[in-house]
């Protein structure tokens, strides 16, 4: 039989092993508890982010483009510095535009009248927006310069002829060949800046992701509107077009046909017809003089495509009522893009002490007409 000392040692070894096992299990339980806490925190964060995304989804009181300024302002270090008042320097967020109303907006968005927060909040609704833009139709060339110099053909006299000599002419090898003539001109284009800005309080921006998204979207939209207006202005001034004058007795449909023909005679292939929505609807109301007087451009109860004489029509408020443009944008010119739409933000004057942020949108670029014969511009007979 073991003596008492051996028995005592066995009892102590068993107790030590039992204590080690209990300690290890306690540590495991503590680790599991920490992991559960971390998982719960992550789930809460996911739920909050999902809630933010839902409130900015179209159809739920939100606006499109929430990933632009909303996400950028939330995540950008400079914005965090602005909110914490630890950084007074401005910063820039690059956003694609694609391409915004060139006028200053001096109103300041705050929550003084009504909170822009939850409390049964249904959403912020922006005004109506144009859906199609001329800017999307033109060919774009990125550039790193503020001024672009180009050389374009000015005149071409084609005297190509069969090699011949004598009278009457006889096809003769060694006879003098005809000489043609071509001239060029240099054009320097300065790329202008289109810009506008808005002001908002830190509190309003911090409390409403929808507001941030809306301000970003409206700034970019305003730039697109002004860009379209600039393109039309460039096309319709300074001889950057081939003038079209309606023929007496023609209606608007016939006038468009003659403009297309005039472009084709000059070797252009029109790709679009631009006119005001008012002018387009007036054309749709034209009725046949003979027969039962039906509308010529489609039946009122049928889905009618926006097209005349095989060329797509794009109604746009960028063109004045009673005017129209037949253009071949594949060959007419180039849009030189120095800077796509950018959103800048920072403090101006005493903004810091007033808890305000100035948000500015701008872009740089200009359209240059290379071949004026590819653009027919004039009046519609309505």
C-alpha cells in the first residue's frame, strides 16, 4: 500500500490538474464572450449602414447619386476634420459627371426651420431634371492644357483629272498633271471654367445623408445644363454652322428634310436633329391637308419614335423654340475636356465660426467646331 506521502502527492497533482482545466475553460468562456460582443457590434453597424442606404434609395424618399458626395463626405479625412473643426484647409473630391447650371447659389441650407433628421422623416425631394444631354452625344478628348491649338482645313480645290494632252484630248503618258489646292488655318481654343456653389451647415450635413447626396447631385446637374447651353452657343455663333433658311410654302417636316439634304450634299451624314420640345410637339400636330386629315408624324394613340426622315430627334430645352440643328456629331467637332466635374468644399470667410461649409462644383472644357458643313442651323416653319 502507498504511504501517506504518496497519497498526499497524488491528491495535490489531481487538484492542480483540475484547477488548470477550470482556468482554461474560464479563459475560453471569456474569449467567446468577447467574440459575441464584437459580433453584436458588427451586426449593429451593418444594420445602421443598411438603414442609411434604404433612406437614400430611389422610390423611398431618396435621391440617386448618394454614393457621390454622401459617401465621399462621410469617409473623407478632410471632411472629418471640418466636422471636428480641426482642419480649416479645403479639399477636393473627384466625381464623374458626367459634366451643372452656371450661376451662383447663395442660399444657406440649415436646420433652423425644421430638422432634417428622422422623426418619421419621409425624404428630401429634388426638383425635376433633364434626362438627356447634348454633352453625351459629342466626341470628347481629354487634355492637360488650358488652351488647345488645332489646325483645320480651310479650303480644298479638287482639280483631279485624267492625264491627257492635245486637242481633242488624248490620254497621254508624260502629259502635265492637274494641280489641286488646299489651305489650312490655326485655331486657338481657351477652355473655360463653369462653376457654382452652395452653403450648408455642418449640423445639416451631419444629420442627413440625403441632403449631402442631393446637394452633390444638384451641383453636378447644374453644370451639365450649362455645358449643354455652351455647346449650343458655340454651334450657333461665329459662323460655326451652315445657315439654313426655310423655303416658302414648306412646313417644318419639309424644312428638316431640306436641311438633311443640304448636309448630305456637303458629304455629311446627320446623326441627330436638335429642337425644343415645344417645336417637336408642334411638328407632331401637323395634319395631312388631303384625305382624312390624319396626323403625319404618327397616330396620337400609338407609340411614335422620335425620328424624322430616318434621323433621330432629340427634344431639348437647350435649343430655342422655332430653331433647329441638324448635326453630324461624329465629324462636326470635338469637346476638349480639361477637368471633369469636381466637388470642392471648405471654409470661406467666417464660415468656420458660423459652422458652415461651402460646397462648390466646377468643370473645365469647351466644344470646338472643326467642320461647320456638318452642322445645319436655322428656323423652323411652324
